C-alpha cells in the first residue's frame, strides 16, 4: 500500500486534495477547475478513495467527493519536527537580537528580559496581518474567540458590516457554531456542516451560502459550483431582512462538511 508521502508526491493528486480541502466536488467540477481530462480525474479519485484520502456520497444524480484528512496525519507528524526546528531557531534569533540592543542600562533602568513563554504569548497576541482586500489573517480555530478576533481586525466600514452580519446570524440561528477557516468566519450547526461564510474584499464583503441555490429568492451571485451562491455587500447596501431570511433558510439545509 502506498504511503501518504507517495500519494501526495503525484502533483495531480495534490491538486485534487487541495480542491477538496475547500469543499466537496463532483468529477466534472474538478475537471473544469484543474483542466484535467475526465478519465485522469476519475483515475486519481479512484486511487485516493481506495487509499482512504477521499470519500464519496451520492446527492440526487451527482456523486460528490470530499476530503478525509485522517491519512494525512502521517505527513503532519513528520512535519512537526520541522515546526520545532524553526521555532527553536526563531527563539535563538530573538535572543541574539536582544543581546545586540544598544540601549544603555543602569541599575535603576535595567529591565528583566521576558521569559520565552511570555515572548511566545506576545507573538500570539500580535496585531493580525491584513491580506489583500483588508482581509485579516487569523489562525484557524473553533468558537467565538477567533471570529471576534477576525472582526475586530477588519479596518473601516467593513468592520461594522461584519459585526452586523455576525449579529444577524447569531440572532436568527440560536446556538450557531462558529469557526475561522482559511481566514474567513464560518457558521454552521454542529454535526450538520457549515451553511454560510464571509470574506473581505477591497470594496465589499462577499457572503457565501454553501447551499445557496436552494434559497428563495436565490442570492444574486453565481458560482462555478452549482449549489453555491454569493451575496456581495458594499457600504450601506446590506438588506438585513433579506439576509436574515436567507440565513434562516440556509440553517436548516444540509451544510458543507469541511
């Protein structure tokens, strides 16, 4: 049996796994996005499914493929040694820079250097980086805290809009589960998958309804994925009543399991 390393050594398989890490896909959707012939996609999916890297389900007339991350734990465990390596070297560089600090010290002004644990904690609480479109870079995490950190880090008018979206979702769906994935807040019901997410762009916030094609009226933004619909909101353009109605409908539909 091939190891996880042998499986991901093949670039087409890596590309397919990358797509499936975002959302479940049909053979046709994978073919369209990666520009692969259908027989090639089917061949790699068959290998990945036989080795447990992907799972498939039938939805009406379509077969959907989704990622099963369990076999990739072998790769993650191997990479852990390099994470520790880089953390050690980053700490060593930080100590070296501290020793190079030319600021004069006296008995009265000498400050004790913070212990390594405190410095690591300070790095974790550093101000988030803003990516393109002023979208905050926030580590993946479940619950209220990472979503709150994401919204707080958004600059300008989009911060208020994001707060309004979050408040409407919480008010409309009591007990909604939150997370940040791929630098975007996700909302769903435990055990039933995610039904909505949003992401900051330069002039608007893009809301993604993962089962949006089943909503009424259908959200205006089309997607290459038949089930997904978008709602792009610019400053002052939020229709709160319509958004709440879509959220209520989406929350009772089958969610996306990512």
